[in-house]
C-alpha cells in the first residue's frame, strides 16, 4: 500500500526500527519500520547511534539532540535541505555528528553550529547563506561547497564569511583541535571565506578552491581567502595552517602576509605550510607594534604608504603614524624589486610617519630608485616624517633625479623627525640632473644618510657612513646632502667616502667654484660642528 511522500526515516544502531524505501516514497516497511514528518519527531526517545535518511523537502534541526544519542548521521536522498533552528546553535553534547548529500542552511543567527559535539563530519554538503560555525574538536569537511549569502551587503555582517573557527571561548566551547577540509569550493561575494579569530586551530586545506566573486569596490574586503587574528604561538591561541594544492581567484593579497591565500591580521602563526614549503610570516602585528621578518615585509610597508590597501571595504593609505615597526632579523634584498617607502615627498599623507627601529639588524643589497619628475626622492625611505633608529644598510644602490640618501631621501614638515644610530656601509648614492620645463634642473641633495632635511627640530645624530660613493651636481655630503639647520647634524662619522661632481649639465655654471657650500665632508651646504668627524673623505675639485 502506498503512503505519503517520505520526509524522514530513522534507523537505530540496535536495529530496532529498520526501514526499507525506494526513492522518495515508502514502498513496503518491515513490521517494525517507522517514518516521521520531522527530524525532531524522529529523535524523540532515540538513543545510541542514530541514522536519519531524508527525502525531498526542508527539514529543521531541533534545538537539542537528546542526551542518550551518541552519534547522529543525517543523509539526504536528493532534494533534501537541512536548516538550523531559529535559536541558532544545536545543543549536541558529546555527539558525533555526520551529514551527507544535503543542502545545509543557517538561520538568521550569527552563530550556527553543533555546540559541544564530539566531532563533525560533512560529506557532499552544499552550505548556503554562509557563517557555518563548527564547534567540536574534530571537524572533517570533504567534497563540499560553500556559498555566502549574496544578499549580505555590510562588511560588519558575520554572514559574509563561509566558515568560522573563532571566539570559541565566548560560547563556552573547547578549543578546536583539528579540522581537515578536502576537495571543497568556497564561493564568496565580498571577501574572506574562512576566519579563525581568538581561538586555537590546526587546519588543513587539501585541494580546495577559494573564489571571491564580488565585482564592486565599495564593500570589498577581499585581502585573503583565510584570515587569522589573535594568534599566540606560545600562548592561548596557537594556529597551524597547512595548504595542499589550493587555489584562489578574486583576492587582493593582505598587507601583512603578502599572500592571497592566508593572512594573520594580528599575532603570529605557529606554522604555515603551503605545498610542503614552510612560510615565514612577513609582518607580525601586536596592536600598534609591527615586527618585520622578511624582504617582502619591507615591500608591504612601502605599498601600504605609496598605494594603500583594501581594509574593511575601503582603499586605505597607511602612514604608520603612531606605530613602531621593528626589524627582527637581517634581511638580504638582492634581486628584490623595491620602491622607496613614501614616494610623495610633497604630500605628508603619503610619507612614513611612524618609528622604524632596526634593532641593530642589517639590510643588505638594497636597490631603490625614484624618477618622479621634479619630486624624486629615493632611499630606504623616500619621504620620512618620523623616526629611523638603530639600522645598518650594507651595499646600497640608490638612484634619484632630486633627493637621495641611504636612509631617507627627504625629511620635511618640521615634525621632530629623527635619524639616529644608523649606518650605511658600501655602495653608491646618485642624484642625476633632469629636464624640467625645457631646461636642466635638480640632480642635487644627496647624502650617505639623508638627502634633504634637518628643518627646525628634525635631526640626524650618531650615524656612520663608510666606503660609499655619492654622486650629484650640487649639495652632496657624506652624512646629509642639504641640512636646513646644520646644527641638527651631530655626532656622526664618515670614513672613506668619495664625493663625485656630475657636471654633465652645469645649469648653474659653477665651474671651479664647486667647493663652496656645494659639497661637504659631513653636510653638503656648509660646515658641520666638531661633534662630527670625517676621515678619508674625498671631495671633488672640478
């Protein structure tokens, strides 16, 4: 005898309620077979290992899985959709939850997961609406697809994420021990697909694809596919990430990680391995303190100042004002393309305004250049309105058509900027004349440490330049090319520095007068006080 469309069938581990069915209709049930109209009804009075088989239609999860249930396996037979209860989470204390061959939808709540579950396994599940929140200590996701609700239009809406491992302590859940995500596609329309904030996680992504499909810019928050925050490698929230054969499209790259696949927005990852290669996190952030570890970190700092980056849906220029950036290791820049940090010397909104502490580390083989017409400024910093301390540059190649210095090309705005205890050892610093409005100009203000600056309270102190060749047309000095206040250049030393006059285009007609306030052993536009010393400095005579 035929009956109504099958909504849910229940099989207990003790085989108390076996059922036989074909397609979506019950055909012939065994004498003890049962069918139910809802998942909640099927679980009423259940215990032990429970398997539910769903027919076509929408099924709501109950707010609580009965205490006697040890495992809950939900399988769809086609056209099955499972929806979280309106309350959000499902209380599933110590239950091993498994789900397969269904569409899985969240409710309107921000948190949707199986609270207290012993494990969660999802196979061939289509997650829709975003913000799925695993809450067990053992999660497996295989052959699934996540699609974030395209109706979300706010970067503050947690539903913009597809998968969240975060804030677990706030909901009284144990720290995530392990998650494995295989053969899974993430479709987002605004940005980050996976987040792991203020929790602990060991997550592996194997053969996964992350796609950001949002085409507009106004709400784009798409720096990386996976974002971490609050990471503490030796503390409460360690994070380990392994990625194997994963790809992405539509992501911009995060300004701290230099990766489109992952980013650690605050704190430091325990370990990140991509296709068998262990990664070094370029920049580690702790509040307004940033620790730099790699050559790419310097490029990221420069990009943030010069071009900006996408942050919370907005293109943001970062001047690092109020921040301290500390160099945590020696860095070799050989073969690395680098743009000076802060290239718009006439625009304070695009200058480095923080504190850069080298911590007595060395940056080797830095090549930096700028040929912006009439405003070129090159060095590690093009435009500096802040501090650079305790840093050594070795074997530099600096080229500009105006301001050039090993540490900075240009310091201005009378802000109390300081370059202290810095060294430039080996290399060349060159400023070349250029045509401006049909005539020759510039090619001036080059120094081993600073090209132009020392206005009012800006200072260059306790620095050292050695074995460097400085070439330009006028105002070139071993320490500072042009110091507006020469008295602010103190305690510096120069050793074996060669100053070369480039008179290819002698637009000022200096002739043989170049020695007068044009080149100097310490400062190019005058005589520095006796606290500075110069040994073996060669000045041009013609």
